């Protein structure tokens, strides 16, 4: 009940008695262990399975399962998992959240790697159309925040920016996000008109549209490219 009170007061989530997740702890595998500790990410690990309270403090841990086993599989082999399934974990009886007539059980929250059960709550699975709507909503929210809350939304370093003095580009931290992949390049047939348009823009930017610092920037970029080529 103390844990549930913490989730309600801190996160506005009633009848929640813990958050479940598992993490791989990288190890140097013991001699002659073969692929026993080899996980799906291509490294060797043991798994830390944990339940935490609203203050991110550990309530329960299970440590040592080999990394080859999935999060869901590790969870199924824990003592607390069998207790929850057999209703012997000591959870409080179902109760109505404050201000509601709904009788709800006390639950643990988890991600999609874990089973959906009476006392384990996980999100609805996203189908492709729902994912598209979510991404579209994120783009609209991005525009709103960039327009009206730019200082709070984009802290220093989050976007690419120019170092004018050195004529270089400073990459933003967003480039370190592993889930954002470049599109695959594909050769395409280009029309003469398109090539002509590109050539016209090139002529403009090298003549009447030129800025005072651009040749210094190009020269500096060439030096960096040559240096990287030599190092590689």
C-alpha cells in the first residue's frame, strides 16, 4: 500500500505496486562457457531483473540468469512471477481509486517483453497505422514547442549548429540516437532539366549569392575530409 501511494502521489497512477524491467549486465564470459551468456545484441551478459517503486528504488531483484534468455523468459523463472500468477504475492485486494467507481486490481507495470496478466499491465501493441499517427503527432508537437517554447525544448547541444569562427558544423546529440537511421541511397536517372537547375543554383551561390566566409568554410572542410581519408 505504501508503494501504491507513492505511484499515485508522484505519477498519478492508482493501484500500482511496482515497475518491472530487465537489463543486461555485460560480463567477460567464464572459460569454456561457449555461447551460454551470449545475448541477442552480440555480447555476453547476465540479466538483472528488477521491480522498482515510484522513487526508482529496488523492491525486488533477480540477478544472474544468462543473457541468452529473453526478458520475458527470465521473468517467467523468477519466484515473484509464480507468486503473482498463483495470487500468493501478498497483493492488496481490488480497490476503487479515489474519485472512481471502478474496482481495479493492484498491478505491476511493464513493457511489451512481459506477459499481460491480471496483475501485470503493459501498453497496447502499436499497429502500423497507430505508429504513423503517433509519429505525425510528434511532428506537430515538435512544431508547437519550437515555435513557443524553444528555450526549454531545445537545450544547448541538441541541434546541429555552426562554429562560425572555425567554419565547422558541431553535430547535435540527436545524431547519437541509435533508432534514427539514414535512408538507403539509391541511384536514380536524373533529367537534364534537373541537372541544369542544380547547375544554376551552383552558379548563383558562387557568384552573386556568395557569402564572405564560404570559401574559408569549403577550404576547412576539404582539409578535414583529406585528414579523415588519410587516417582511415
